[in-house]
C-alpha cells in the first residue's frame, strides 16, 4: 500500500493506493483545494481510473472538503464509480450547516456537497453511503484492514452539547466543536498499525485510551499529527501508549496561515523527543523554527567532526509505502 499526504497547504488530503487481483485501487480521505488547484482531482485525472474504493470526509470543515464537490462532479461526468462514500455527519444537518463552519461560503459549499452525495447515491455513482463511527472496518488485500476508532457516541454527543451551549453566544466555538466529529482511521495488518487523525480532539484520544486500549496492541509504524500540529489537539501521552518502530514517521499537513500558525513548535519537539521522525508537507511556523534550531545544533556538531550537514526534512507531498509490516519513506514530491 502507498500512502500519500498531498501538499494542500492548511488542510488535509490523503490518497491510499493498493493492488487487488492485478487492478489498481485507491481510497481518498479528504479533498482540499490549494492555490486554486485540486491535487486529488489532478491525481485522479492522471490515473484515469473508473472506480474508487472509497472517499471519506473526515469531518465537515472547509479545509478538508473544499475540493470534494469538484471531485464528485468529475466522477459524475466521467462515470467514475465510488464504491463507498464515508462521513461522520449522522448529526442533525441543522447543527452541521448552521454551525460547523463560520464562513457563509463554506456553509453553502457543505450544503451543496451533501446534496451532491444524495444525488450520486440515487444515480448509483455512489454505491454505498456509510457513517464511519468507531469500529467500522473495511478489509483490504494482504491482510490489511482499515478501520475507525473515532468518533464514538461520546464525541458525537459532546459535539451536540457544545453547539447547544454556544450557538447563541459564540459562533467560533460552535465551529471548532466540529473537530469532535473527526474520523480517526487505523490501517492495520497482523502486528502493525498506522493512525490517521484528521483534526481529532483530546476528548477522542482520552476515550480511546480509556475504553479502546486494544488499538495500542499493535506496533505503530506511521502516524498523522492531529489538527495540522495544533497544540490544542496535542497529547503526547496518547502516543506514548504505543510500541513503535525506531524513528516512526509522524506527518504534519499544514501551510502558511498566520491565523493558526500550525504546527506549534512544542508539538514538533515533543514528537521528536519521543523518537519520531517528523515529516511535513510544508516547513512553516513551528516546523521551520524546529528545523532552524536543529540545523544550528548540527552545524555546531559538524564543526567538531568535519561531517556533512544532513537534510532534516524536504517539504511537499509526503509519500510512504506500507509493505510486509514495514513503512518506507518513498519521497517528497
């Protein structure tokens, strides 16, 4: 299996590729536009595939779905069959459309996206529409399985409570609460796991640690740093529960955004201190600060032993292969 974290700036787009009976298969998690381009759609056009195993919307925030309507319209126009469309929007749509996004354009786009999914399901372009709550799973070849460990009923209920609490007084908190709907995927084989977190909140990580501890039984070989490296969604103790491969890759999808300034320097440093190797689609904010600090230390060391200064990180699409229980870094495209 190949896993590509597309460079979509401040947002998420992940493409999974695998082979089944000699035919190329793909799954898509989120689809964000970046600088007027739609990298996931460009990938699909280049491949000219006639079916997609699944498309998943991790949660209803614009930086995860801004390119998805365009992607679905391409599938409709070119008769590309979507075998499964996955999302966590079981919640009353009034909560989603009124409060999940502050921006009016994003609200309208989400409404059009929901209508398009319904339309494509009726027209059998989408074969199955599924809610990806905790413990949904999909078997893949080579004894690999993709399953969800969040959101659970706890996170869904917490979202509704927060919207009701803040809808009359704090629109921003209502929007932020939609991170509680984030899907956390575990891609597993017999002994190993990959964890993809979208914008999952601390509540989800606490609940998993307390009630779903079996997810820690497999060795961690790759993970996505939650919410683009936000300090608010950071809990390093969750990641300490895993046994992991040496220098386990941890990927941050972030971009230039002075409002959020993701990733946070402390988040990057905590992962590195726990012997993760951090990769980023863009070396910005705390990631760039960390690299600058790291290079200063390396240059100081080089002056002592005449070694070459190695490159810590190369930004862009971050591509990995998951084969026979091991993850191999392929390239930064």
